[in-house]
């Protein structure tokens, strides 16, 4: 399939937003992915005042305010500054690409390490890393929980203590709370020196896959297997709820914030700290906030689609919602507005890639840009014949 998209090679921020079909996308990299109720209410208000009231959860546990008008960006930035949610410069913001476990253990070393790492990444001598290069801080409990989330350098728990390792390797270097952040930056500098950066792009796993390995000191402590991604519902630290396709309205964020402090996850779920159950939030919110682990929409990944994304060839969300009950149990469906596949870059059992406003190609066991087994499928045909999605 020929490319029908532009690879930007960077992610939006607050100081450097990205233009989309519905306005500017303003991404908030929240410290440790944690939100007090007061801050969450304030963000919901800003989304209504300066954007279109829609907020997306990213795969790196960030919030993305959508539909921000260009003339509204300066007052939005001033409001975010007052909430202490901004970095000093766009460069520092881009480097602070840190994913933190939503689970808090007795010593909360993940938050401490993440704060140290954030401070070091804001320093003038911090390494100049590619725009999508990221860190995961996943300590405590003896086993990591973020193994399925994207990262290039991981500081994570093992039964013997935390290690720092390169993505793509199953071994790492033992670290402590005091040395972890420095070790992560040392590994980042090795990545640059080893030729991992290609233009403005480059990922650690790709470098490792080329057979370029860090020194043996980085390969002497085994990593622990990651815990599986949890389902929505009650958990040890509260209640996990899954906004449909990772999207919150400002009203939904207000409703969740009223239930307790929030922690963002890379699973496009929100952890409501301390909650044991979710009350009736009204029909409109109940339908869009998934709490049933058997809900078929959890098997579907979907991008914003047209007209929100200017690169999308077709609308995606209504089709994804309608197809969800038809997806066979144990399989996943990715509905992508173009061949870029932003919502699910990894291979999926079933992928529908838009090629025109009313045409989709079907890919089996692949990515959005891979060769399809069927071309030019109309949404009506897909909805009328579920057998199309059982093809293997």
C-alpha cells in the first residue's frame, strides 16, 4: 500500500501544539500522570473554554485537549502556567516524555525517580532525543505493569530490585532510587552515540534489532515479566474506567474528578484512586464510560478519523462502534483513517484502513499500511456481513 500520510516524527505538546482538522491538539504531559480533583476540574473547564470540550487519552498517559482555536492558545497557555502544568521551553517539554505506573506502593519510588528524571531532562545538558523517544518508570511490587506500553528506556521493578534497561533487551543494569535517573540518561546518550537517531526520528528497539547492543554492564540483571493489562472495574487501588475509544468529554472528566483523585494510564483508562464502585452518572456518560470488562468496544482501537484528522480518508468512530459487537472474542480490531495507523501502530488481528470516504481495506494479522486481503469494502457491506471480520 502506498503511503497516503505524512510522518511528522514528533508529538504535540502544550507549548508546541499540532494542527488538526478540528483545531489545535494541545497535549498535557501531567507529572507522574496524576491529577488532583481540583486540577482535573480546571482542565475540564479549560477544554470547554478554549477547545471543543473533547479530551483524548494518549497511549503514553497524556491528556490531549482537542479543537483549540489558534487565538485561544495564548490564554490557554497562561491558564496552564497558573496550574503549574507547563515546562519552561518546548524543547524541555518534548524531552519530558515519561510514563509512570499508575500504581502507588508504600515508598512511591516511581514518582521520586520520575521527578528526578524530569528535572534532569529539563537541564541544559540533557541529550537531544528524537521526538517520540520515551521513558517508562515502573517500580514497586516486584514486577512491572507497563510492559505493553511504548517506551525506549525502562526503569522497572524486579524481585531483586529496580533495573534500567533498553527496550528490546531482556536484561538491564541494577539501579537505586538515587542512581536510576542518571543511569537512564547515560543509556540515552549511548543510544545517540551508537547511531540510534535518524534525522529527527529513531527508537531504541529498532537500534537493538540491528544488533547494536549497549555494553555488558547494561545486560547483567534479568527483567521480570510484566503483569497483564488490567480490565476495567475495581482494582487494589481504586476503580479503573475506560472512556470509549480513549475519549472523554469535559463533562465526563468533571464527573470522574468528583469521585476522587485521578491517575492516567497508557491503557486509555483512568484510575479513580480510592473508589470501590462508580455511581450512576446519567445515561449519556454511562454509555461512554466503560466499566464492564466484557464490553466489546474494548477489543477495538480507533483513531479520531475524518474530519478531525486532516490525513484521514474517512470517518472511523461510528463504524468502529457499530462493528465492535461483531469482532470475534479473543481478537482485536483496528479501524484506521489512513495507513499511518496512529491508534495502534503494532500488528492487530484485524485492521480496516480507510482509502476513501466510503472505502476500507481489510488487513489480517498486520498493520494499517500492510497489504490487505480485501480492498474497497464499504461500511454498509461490513455491517451487513459480519463474516468479513471472521476471515483469518
